[in-house]
């Protein structure tokens, strides 16, 4: 992404379709920063900030590493666990996904909008301090409230509470490096995370329970956390933290977290509720199917990250809409092709990927593939509206995220887990249709002057919303 630095926006994906690690914004080197390091944010004499191309490469690589870590963690957990144990692990992982998304929205998205050397450095220190304190309080409450409870799910969530400060603070540092225009540091820390987490999980015995897997996964983030702290500390030397800014009325993150809540968290919580109160194995099957579509999640995140600045270079409303329509068709075709590949996998290969969960997840591939085609259309439509009419997305997100939940629960009532998967597909299709219908309205109402060369509208210059 180019400046002003766009925030990570909630995707159009339905429940379970979002990766556990949202992509940090792509930062380009600031041409006005001069020769100081970190694009002018550090003291004189340091190495100059990365050039734009190097920054993009580092940001893309960091997103890929974070996505690969997420996929590998779920694959290893599925291979080690029974279907029932993986369902518990999946529910806990989805709880973490919701908490992570809330932190990214409340802290990370506001952080990358800061400008000015001193303000950015102070904001980064405040962000790390607030994330560590808030996650400690929330994690302690989770652990105290659930540790004495019976059942593997409650105990696994309690363990998540114990490791929550480690995993959330480590991930939050990605946004600090993004704001400081140091994506290569984020890449270094996330690479450590990948190289430690996957072998640590793979070393666990076959049949390991969800409680043990959650503990190992959480503690494996400690080396990455320390790596990030070592890289970040010299950049923030002398900056003062103001944790109170996150508690004041009007903090920008308050709006972002509402957008996340209506866009993603509602449907994810509905899936968790389905697992807790109706069919625990449903969560494992749905998460297993989502894991198989990890490469598609990377593509959707990349479109969200790189799309707005590239689309703003296209002149004229009609040309912008045509460009994103082509993107929608390309992504939908890719989702269909990937579904075909997965459906042709021999059972032996599938079980090597997901263990006992493969059978249930494989049965959902037609529905999941159709859902991801709908997500492709919705992601491209959201990208279009965030450039043409940023404020138009929130009402649609509210209405159709709730509609997606209704479709999922209705589908489950009619046909169990397969029905829930087709319900998610219907929700994604409805949201995509509503978004493209809104684009048609915006296109007709566009000011003719906006299509003249050199004319820049307020919405186009505002970046993604």
C-alpha cells in the first residue's frame, strides 16, 4: 500500500474464510523522508529506508510467511489429532482469530494512519504497551474463569488466555514495523515464528490433546516476540508511551473494531456457537475445509492490500469498475480451479494433510469452493467501493454479515454440517450481489467530471475504507 497508509480492511469472506493473521499494510518508502533510516523516522547516520520495490517485496513475503504459518499450524494440528480433538483446537483457534481481529482493528489499523517521526514512534510504543496490558487482562480473565471448568474446550480456552499476551503482542509488532516503514523487520520476526511453531507442534506425539497443542503453539511465539522486541527497541528509544489514548472517546480504532465486528466477528462467533451448542465436529470440518483454501486467502489478502493504490492509478469510474470486474472473474476462476484440484486428491493424500478431519472436510469441498468463488466477487466489489465510495460499505457489511449467519444456521437446521457450508456460500453470494448492485448505483451517479483525465475525487483520494 502507498501513503497515506491504508489500514487492513475486513475482507468479504464469510466465517472461517479469513486467515488468523490479517495482512499488515504494505508500506512504501516515503520519497520525502530524505536519507535517514526507516524512511526518515530514525536518527541521522542510520541506513536509509527501504526503497519502494524492496519494501513491497518484504511486505509480500511477510504476508506469505504469516499465511503459511497459519496453514501449517492447522495442518499439523489436524494430522496429530483425532477429529474431535481438532474440532476443539479449531474452536480455540477461532476464538484467537476474533481476538486478533479486534486488536488489529482497535490498535493496528489506527497505528498505520499516524504521520510524523515523533508521533509514529510514540504511537508504536503506546500500541505495544496497550496490546501487552490489554491482552494480559483479558487472558487472565479467560484463564481464571475457565481453568477450573470441566471439558477440553474450556480448558483449552483457559490455556489460550495464558498465552494470549505473547501471541497478540508478537503479532501487533508487525503493525509497528509497518508504521515505521520497516517491513523487513516484520518479515524477520514472522520467519522466526514459522521456523519455531511448526517444528514444535510437529514434535508432539500422535493423539496430542487440544490443551497441549494450544500451549505449545502459544509458547512457540516467544522467540518471535523477543526477536521483534530486539529489532523494535532501538527505533523507539526515547519515545513516550501514552496507553490512555486507546481509552479516550473518539479513538479511531473504535470505529474500526465496529467494522470488524459486523464484517467478520459476528459470523465467526456464530460458527463458534454452533460448535459449542450444536455440533462440535462441525467447526473442525469447516476449519479443515478453510485450511485447504489457504492459498486463496493469501490472494484475497493481497488484493485487499495492493488493490487500492493500484486502482487509484486507473482514471475514470468506468475503468476502475472494469478493472475490478476482471479481477473478480480471475479470482473466482482461480477458486474454481483450486476446488477441482482438491476434489481430485486421493484420500491417502488428503489424510496426510488433515488426518481424521479429511473425510468430513472433503465432503464440504463443493460448498466451500462455491463460497470462495462468492468471496472472490465480494472482495473485488469491496475493493471497488472503498475507492469510489468508502462510506457505502459499512451498511452492507452489517446487513449481509447477519444474513450470512442466518443462512448458516438455517442450512444447518435443514441439512446438518453440509447445509451450514452451503448456507455460508449463500451468505457470501448475497453479500457480493449487494456490493455489485451498490457499485452499479455509484457508477450511474458518478459525476461526469470525475471521468476527465486529471480529476481526482475525494473518495478516490481517501484510500481504502
